[in-house]
């Protein structure tokens, strides 16, 4: 006769049945302004764009959506990240020439200067976003329950 008494922490798992489909599915994510995970994806792309040449923001949005099919990026989210990046540049270097946001004939553009100081600076910005993502994950991991309901 099976043991029917259940005690806290007494769960024992057996291997999954043969043919069990994988649960490695991810829900779609809508990129949000102010979200470190969204900013991280945008910054990783910005770190790779050509320097000294204006790039359409809509092209960045298209690349982000094509490369991250389980995400949805809108122009406003990408612009918000770029504005924050530009503000950080101006704070760190006291000039507006390093990251230039402008309205081009085909929509908003971003131009990043081609100096040797840009790459290390962007790498540090990305590292800060990674740290913010880790903090968010740690905070989520400490949650016991999502809400006060059942």
C-alpha cells in the first residue's frame, strides 16, 4: 500500500515519461521603457552599430524585432533608451557630440562618434544594465508569492 501521508518538502520526482514534450517555451515579452532587460537588448545592438554614421531608429527597431522573435520592440522604447544613453554621455563627457539624436528625412536617427572612448564606455553601460537585470532577477527569486490572494 502506498504511503499516503504527505509532509512538507516530501515531494519526490521521477523521470518524465517517454515522449514528454519540452517545456522550454518562453512567453512573448513586450519591451518596456525603464525595464533593464529591454534596455540591455537595445544597448547590445547599439554597441554594434557603425560609428560616425547616422542610423535610423526604425532600422534598430526592425533588427531588434527580427533578432528577438519572442520580444516586441516599439520605436518609443528604443528612443527612450537612446535618450538615456545620450544623457549619460553628456553627464560623463560634458558634450553632446558623442551620441547625437536627430530627425532625419526618414524618421529619427542616432549617430555615435567614432572615437576610441566610445566602445569602453558603452561596454560599461551594458555592464550596468546586466547588473540591474541580475538585481531584478534576485528580487524576483526572493518573492514567496505573487500576491496576497490564493
